[in-house]
């Protein structure tokens, strides 16, 4: 799990996601399934009680606190959906 502080944090992971082009399946708001090398990983984006946005993924990298490309792929969808909700 990592705390999302800004989009800059995601630059490398987004670049990797663009290369790998994982499949992102929408579960519910903040809950996604992203395809990876060993099947699907679950990515959960949520706002913690103290106002931080936290992102967790079930892959090994994210367990160590790394920003993985699964999270980046899910977040790009998440941010898009959050925007749509605001304007709706
Ligand atoms: Zn991951």
C-alpha cells in the first residue's frame, strides 16, 4: 500500500502501464481488477480518515510499498471516473 501524494509519483508506473497495457476491470468505485504477469491483481483506492488517498494492490511490489503499474492503470480509470461523478 502507498499513499498517493501527487501524479508525479506515478510517472514511471504509468509509462510501464502504457507499455504493458494491462486489462483493467471495474469492480465498484475504488475497486479494480488489473491483469498482471500472474493473473489478476486487486487494486483498491480509498481515502483514509486523515484525508490521504491510499492505494493498495495485491502484487508483491505493492506489498513493499512500491508504486506498481497495476495501481497506475487502475488510478487512471479511477481518476477519470471520479471526474465524471463530479460533473454529473
Ligand atoms: Zn500491483
